[in-house]
């Protein structure tokens, strides 16, 4: 399958795409339950990936934090160096017993 590349001009377009993705995913619930689904996002720090995912989850009715997935690059480290506060944030997740995984 070819990747869909979309350049979004602002936060409103990002939220709209997140909501549209949620509607699509919810419409394919049975198929996804059988086969699964993967959505990959790529962009610089501050590009709007989190905004898109929040809009998708909100539209899908997901509330609260059950677990976190942290991307190493740009969240925990940047250009090989730890980001300020990253170790403390991961420590706080552990202290609160919030399940998390770090991805690359």
C-alpha cells in the first residue's frame, strides 16, 4: 500500500484529519478486529502529530490515559542527547505506575 502524504496548513486541518481518520476506523471496526490497523505519523517536533492523535481519540470516544507510547526521537532524546526533563518524566510515569513503552 502506498503512503498517504498530507501537508496540513494549521491546527484546524490537523484536527479535521484526525476526526476523519476516527470516523473511518470506527466504520471499519469489524474488519480491523479481524486484521488490525496501523497508522504511522512522521513529522518534526511540533508538526502536529499529537494534535492529530488527540483529535482521533476524542472523536472515537477514548478518554483517560491507560498507557503511553513514547517515541525516543524528539520525546526522550534529540540528535542522540537526552532532552531536559525526559528522565524525570519517565521516572514520574514509573512512580505513578502508568504503563509505558518507548519506541524507535
